[in-house]
């Protein structure tokens, strides 16, 4: 089983983690970890034939989803020989498969101590660190993995995701482009590269990557939102509107109608924009971005009337105040209201 099928592409999802450590091993007198810490071999040990047979059996149980059975078998190997990197990686894989990254990380770390050249150990450690929110440490581990195998597309995908999480899209671009070159049919690689392009001011290039991703995977609401944003930023308002309408069809939520209202406003269809924003607050009166949209539309009407339309001014003021009641931390909105005496 490849490491990629066992690990998460972290930047694309959020995970709840279990804290604490579990007593993995059965010997009460001294754990394999403690024994291994005393003296490790100068070179990584190769499993004996019986050990390899048990490791293979444990791996089969892991692939089939029999996690506890797999863990027991990896533990049994380590109880007899705590110096086998493959067994420590196996323990980490079981924990990672269960989302228990706080327990997976030290197992992978022990494997890297025993064999710094173990690619699966370095990647497993990196994925665990990224899942735990330790992004910089995760990137370092992934860098070490790339020194072992620089052509691993999944590692480049994870690196691009990690740099996006850090708010460094310029660094993400190179890893994203390499991932797409190595694995052009991978939707996650396309989405990461699209996000990197979008955040570095290349909406047209971003749109191209998102469009390919739409062909490679079932479209998600977030992917439609990405397309709405980059089409509008690229001046492709008709396409932005089509993507926004499709978003509302597949996921009729306040966020979807807010994006539709935003796209319609950018296209100059203010009446339709106002209607979309109102649909959003009808679904959720606490959805403050849509109140801002209503306020901006009303303020636009007021300004176009040379500030004579008092009804529009009042509507703008009321909408902005509703937004601030839900989210008071909007300094730009406060400045806007003060600038126009609303």
C-alpha cells in the first residue's frame, strides 16, 4: 500500500485530533520505545523472513481496515525487535488511518531516527505534523522526503497545500506546477495550483486549473466559488454569473446566494444582485456578508440619486448596522459609513 493512499492532503480539509498517547505495546516491563532509546543499530536493520511475513500480514490487515489487528501485529514485531523502521511506520500508518496524528507522529519520528532515508517515514511524519497544524515542521519533513524521492507528486501536492496555509502562495506555485507536471490527472494538484495562481494575481491561469479540476472530480461548492471569484477578477462576468447560478443550484445556501449577488453586482445587474443578497439573509438573518451586499446596493442607489433618495440611504444604514451587530470587527465598513455619514 502506498503512503499516499494512507495520508491526507492536509490543506484541503480540517481534522479533529485525539490527544494523549496510548500504550501501544504489551510488554509491561519495558516498552520497545524505551529499549530502542538505549542503543540503536548503526545501520537500519532489515527484517528477518519471519518478521517480514508478519509485517506483510499486518499491512494486509491495515489495507482491509482491520486497524486493531494490524496494530497488534506491528506491536508484536516491535516487542521482539524495536529497531525495525518498517514496523514503526506501520504503527504510524494505523494511527494516521484512524486520524490519531498525535500518536502517529512519534511513531514516524522513531522510524526516521532509525533510518533517515526511509521515504515513507519522512512523509508520514510530515503529513502528521501538517495535520496537527505544525506547518513549518511539516514542510521541513516533506523537504527531507523530497531529497529521497524528488519525483513524488503527492509530496509536491502537500508542499503546495502547506505553503498556501502559511500564506506564501509564491512558494506554492513551484510545487503546484511540479505536482501537475508529475500527475496531471490529479484534481487536488490542479486545485492547489489554481489557488496559488489566484493568490498571486493570475486569475486567468487559476481559472484554467479549476476548470480542469471540474472535469477530474465531482464539482464541489468551494470549487464553484473559486471559479466565480477568478472569472470575475479576470473580467469574465458572464462566466462568473453562470458559475454562481450553478453554485446556487447544487448548493442553495446563504453563501451561495451571496456569491451570486456579488457576481451580479460586478456585472452591473444591481436589481438582481439585491434580490440575491436578500435571498441569502432570508435563509440566515445572521449572515453578515449578505447584509453588506444589501447595504452596498442601497448605497449605490443613493449615490446615483445624488444623495436625494432618503429611502435608499436608510436601507443602506440599516443593512450595515445589521451586519455590524453580527460581526462588529469590520473596520473597513465602519470607515465607509463614516465617510458617507451613514
